[in-house]
């Protein structure tokens, strides 16, 4: 009997999950698993936890929902702890594993995990599925894609590419193989004491997306997207996209249906535009790979040295610059920060405090509920001038940003008066 393992990574959903759908088609028995990685429990080289409490809560909620979805179809989610190779070696002792299916992640750490599995003799099927556009539909090979986003966008729009059609969730899942339940440690993390802005999981994702379109918020997206406070100024799709509780293609399809119903406008276009930026940062990894993770990035200039005292001031919101301190306190308290302030606080760390951009990127990875390896790396490279942007960096004037986006000081008062 053909036994297949499906390894959920950053795709915690059943709808529009091509890798999972393919595994269901190919398997006679299917074992769905999620692996909690010990290396994510450790400190970063800069001395702070790699994954914050907010991120853990959102992950736990998302896994609970995925487990419920699988259970409704007669299956189960097995959560294991350990490095990937050891986990699969343990499973291979218990069951005759024909193949391992999972989503493809084109980032160095994730690629190394897969290489170890292949080298150990596992048959793996790694399927790309996290972008809005199908890479095969692009008018260029990914290794030859335009470096500059505007050129990338223009070629995409010239071909009238909008999004790849999402798949429906499987109607049925192959039965579980026979396996000793005691060999699988189910993780009950129970981090529910801390406040969380978002509820994790596929159902919560679809509820939020549906309400966003029902309230016709795309119409005002371009005008409000740079605001700092509230739930409605931006789409807030990113937390669910980050863990794959929903797909970019599903959102793009609903956006297209919205435009058919109500008409396209600047706001609806800008939503698609931002999803295209997300694709661009993903596709750049196929062209530049590990270079995107070098301290110099794609530039020839060295990075700023790391100063631990200054980093503590920046990360804890104690720089003395009110807008920066308010933003950093919101980030640490909630695990979220507006896109505008992400750019401003990153710029302040790199250009005003002369900080190491990689330490800043790692802090965002630790804190952000919507951390996404591609977008986080791409945006920090962009601000630091170590990516593909020809302008060589993006410093922000904090005084101007304060006047433009918090002229009455409401945002600053809220977060500077809060107690961490």
C-alpha cells in the first residue's frame, strides 16, 4: 500500500493547497504532520528569542484549526518535535514511507532541510504554491527576471497576468497508516494568556477576507494604507498569508470578482499591486538565492556593526524619538506594525542609529505575527540599499513622517503611555 507523508510547512490550509491535493491523489494512506523545530526555540546571534510569544499563539491557533479541518474529513494532524531529518527517520522506522510531499520554500534554511532529506534517501515532492502568479506563466525564466520591480510589473501587466486559479479543498483524504500514537508527541502549547490581535486558522482567514470585501474596504485602500492605527486602514491579510492559512490566489480571485461586481478602482488595483510586490520578493529568491542573506546583500558595501546597547534602545522603544519609540512598543506589545512604520523604524535603525540591518530583520522575524521570510528579507534589503533597488537605500525623515502620519500625536500618546 502506498503510504505518503504530507509535511505542512507555511501552508496551514486545505483550500488551494496544490501540494496537499496532489498527495491525496497519489496516496493510499496519508499521514499529515507538522514539525516543531528546536532551532526556533533558541536565541538569535543577537541575543533574543527567534520566535516571540505572539507568533507562537497565532501558530497554535492555526494548527488547532487545521487539525479540526482534517478531523472533519476523517484524518488527523500529527505534531512532532525535532529537526526534520530525525523526525522522518523516526517515522520511517514505524511505517513504509513511499514519499514525502510538501510546499516548496525557496529560502536557504528551508532548502537545506529538503537537501538533507534527499541525501538520506527519501523521495520528496516539493511543489511551489505560495505566489499569486504561476511562475510558469511569466514571460521570463525566474533566473532571468528583471531586477527592478517596476520592470517586473510592467512585463506582467503587458501579458495581462492577474493570478493563477485557486484549487478547491480535497473532498476526501486517504486513511491514516497504522502508526503507534505514543511515538508522536502532540504539542499542546497553551499560550492563551497573552492578548492577540488576530485569530489564527483557515476559517478565521476566510471570515476576515469575506468581511473585508463585504464592507467595500478595497475602495479606500490606496487612500488609507499608510495610516498607523485601526483594523481597516489596510487589508490585514498578511498574518494569514504568512502561515498559509489562506492563499494569495484565493484573495486575488475574490478581488477580481469584487471588481466585476463593483468596478475596478485605484484601491482595488493597489491591493493587487501589493500582492504582486509579495510575488516579486518571492521570485527574487530563485535568481539570487543565498546572496540575499549575506551581510552585504547584493551590494559591495559592508553593513553597519552591531551595537547591543543601541539595539536594546531601539527594540524596546527607548531611543528618545517619540514616533520610533511608539512604533517599537506597539510591535513588541502586539506583534504587528503598520507598513509605513515598519519602513520608518527600519530606516531609523539603519541610518540614524547606524545599526546592523540583519539584526533589525531578525528582530522583525522574532516579533511579527505576519513574518514572511521572503517579504521580510526583501523589505529590509530595500531599506538598507542592499537589494535590487538602484537608488541604493531608502532613508526616511522621521520629522516629516511624524508630521504626515501622526500630526496630532494620537498614535504617539497611545503607545508611549502604554506599559510594556
